[in-house]
């Protein structure tokens, strides 16, 4: 690997370690606290609302670090290092692997705490098996065994990872006539994967009484079906933007609407450019890069329709991270293989992306150590499992940004920067079993009020 890319590797690793401590919320978002609740209950968890793979991993590393936040950081660095180390060991698109780490969604999920960063190494190994199959460098039995194990591990980490296996099945059906020599290993992989996934779901059923605890999920996505579907559509379009994520339009603000329209037009222009550049390549049949791109788009398509009918958050960087990774990993391979962009320019682009992502994330820098220490001091007076009530939820903290040159100011309410959200995330790190009160308590005994923190 060239010296300049070695420096890039060090810069990425350094960013993944340091940036979480410059975020007020420490990168704790999404379902991470819910995973910690399951981890804290091991070896006898009370629910399978979220699969057990990630909680088990977090619990294991907490035996080394002594707590969950640093356990997540350690696990994250191992995942990052395993992908880069594996690519160097197997000489598997080393430069492409490193560059994709600097791009929007991949960098975002490695900065934040969540099961997605544990998913990506397994997805990476999974597509490596297909690369070896298409280049006839792996025998059928090994391919079936490895992909079956990886599929089972993936479903044990995130239930939505089943879309990767489904995309393989769809691709097999679509290319049935032209991929005769791959039919047996791919069919065997699907059967093996189905067997492994089935065993895991049966374990869930006999242990918890349900396959995925679907009845416990909140289903409010259909309350605003049209606007939520529109948000999901914008999220899918954002897959083609390697640098930044477009927020949905705010039709009540003309400046925000104009900026959003311009950014969305930028995304569509990227799609057109990518299509034009890859059009000649698409004449080839069943190449590795096209297999990965097709899989990425199928997963995005399936995720989009799942979001329409299930109670999940709008599609953004977290939920579409697998599709984003697969899409841009394949695009980078084609760019280098066809010499569309020189390695030197790719290097400059990677550095720019890394700097842009880092600055965007820490645009409101904070001292996570100080915030966490302050809250932990307040907790010292409470015994047992405390209760938390966010009585200051209506007191929104508004961030104001000024656009250079035109002197326009944009106000933004960041969910993760609201005091009650910060307090809740840190409290749940220390007390995963903490009781979150939805209504003002009649008895304030052992209740932690957000305003007091």
C-alpha cells in the first residue's frame, strides 16, 4: 500500500477514536441503549426485540473495559482493523476498502455506537466469498459453508440483514440462464443460509416465544404515510451522494426549500454521471462489481418498502449503510479498474471527504468526558435502578448556522443536542435498566429530572 494511503489509514483510525469524545452525545444514537439493556440482562435476556449478536459482543468486551461505552469503542476499532487487515492479507481491493471508509454513511456509522459497524465486516467477508466464486478461487463446499455461517451471524446482529440473502436469491433468479456454473454454489448457499437463519429464529421462538418480537415494535410509520414515504425516497436517492446527506424539504422556509432542491438536483446529477460512466461496463454479464451494485440496489429497494409498512424511522444513513457501502465499494472498484479517476485524485478526494465528514460531525464541539462525569456525579446519590423524567423536553436548544457570502442564517433543532436527549443517552449507558417515565411522576422519590442535570 502506498505511503500516502498509510497516512490515510492512520488518520481514519485516529478520527474514529477521537471524534466520539468531541460529540456531546458521544455518538450514542438509535437502538444502542436498547442493545445495552439486553446486554445487561445476559445470560437471561427478557426480549428478542433486537437480535442477540451485538449485545453478546458488547457484553464480552465490557469484561475487558469495565463498562459499555469503551466496550463499543474497542469493538468498533477491531471491526475497522479487521476489514483493512483482511483486505491487505488477501490483497482484496485495499485502496478501495480504505477510501470507502472515508465516505458519508460508512464513516458515520463507525463514529457512532450501534450494531451497524459490526455488520459491515461480515458483509465485507460475505462479498469476498462471491468474489472468489466468480473468479473460481473457492470450491463449492467452502463457499456454501462460509456464506451460510456469515448469513447466520448477520441475522443474529440485525434482522434487516436478511435482505442481503434475499438479494442473492433475486439475483440468482434474474440471472438463472446466464450463470449456469454458479447455480449449484449459489443455491447451496441459499439453502445453507436459510437453514442457519431458521435455527436462529427457532432459538428465538423457543427462548422468547416469538421469532423477532415483532408485536413489541411501535408501528407509527403509517400515521403520516405520504410524508414518511417521501422522506424514505429522499433517503434512497442519497445513496448516490458520497459526501453529504440531504435533509428533507422544509416547505415553511424558502431558503431551506431552495437549498434542498439544489442538493437533490446535485444527487440526480451524480446518478446520471455514474450511469454514463458505467454504461459500457454494464454490458458485461455477472461481473463481481455489477453483482455488488445490483445487490446494493435490491437491498435499498427492499428496505424502502419495508419502511413503508413497518414502524421504523425514516431511511437515513444508519438504515441504508449496508446499501451505501456495497454501492460505493463497487463503484470505486470500477473507477480504478477503468482508470476513470487517477489514484492521486482519489487520494485527494478521500482526504477531502474525511475532513468534511469530521468537521460536519463536530460542528458543535463538546467535551463528552465533562458531560458524562457531571451526570455520573449527580447519579451518586441514587440507589438501585433510578427513574428518569425529561421535564425540560419542551425547552428546545436551537443551533444557528450562517451561510457564507449570502449572510443567511438557518436555525436547526438537533435531536441529539437537546439536553434531555443527552442526559437520557448517558444515563442509559450507566443504567441500561433505567425506567424512562413518559408522564410527570406523582412521587419524585428516586426520580432523576432532566432539568436538575
